[in-house]
């Protein structure tokens, strides 16, 4: 879903949706691994994974589900498999500041 106020903010600050569509990075969902262009959102996500750097997010569960399904693979049927995959994908650590702030 898209928040109308967010779209208005982008337009008011010069964001050009036509330019984004014409020149934006190509995108293929998780398992759609056809002939992948050299520069794509998936390759950017892949670089993040191989960088072996900790990733810091806030209230990340929904974002992680989106990233997993959009750039990695179809969501597994088991939450245990999902979390094990995340641990493998983000080997240097995945930190959620929402939960860190509670301690």
C-alpha cells in the first residue's frame, strides 16, 4: 500500500516518478532469477549480504519478510526455517533497535 501523504511529499520535493520508471533499477522477485542485469536491486541486496557487516534496523520483522520474499526466495512455510535462513543471510548480525531499546 502507498500512503497518499508520502506520495505528495515526494512530488513536493522534486521526485520524478516518470524518471524513476524509465531509469530505475530493474527488479525481479525472489525466485524469478531469469537473466539478471548486472545492476539491479537484487544485486544490491546480494552485496549487502556478502559484505559481512552487521545490519541494523528498527521494528524489522515486516521489512525482513518483504526483503526475503522480494530478493531472496519464496517465504518458507516454517518460521524456524525463515529465522534460520535470516541467521545465515546476515551472518555478521542483524540488530533490531526496537528490541535493543527495551533492555
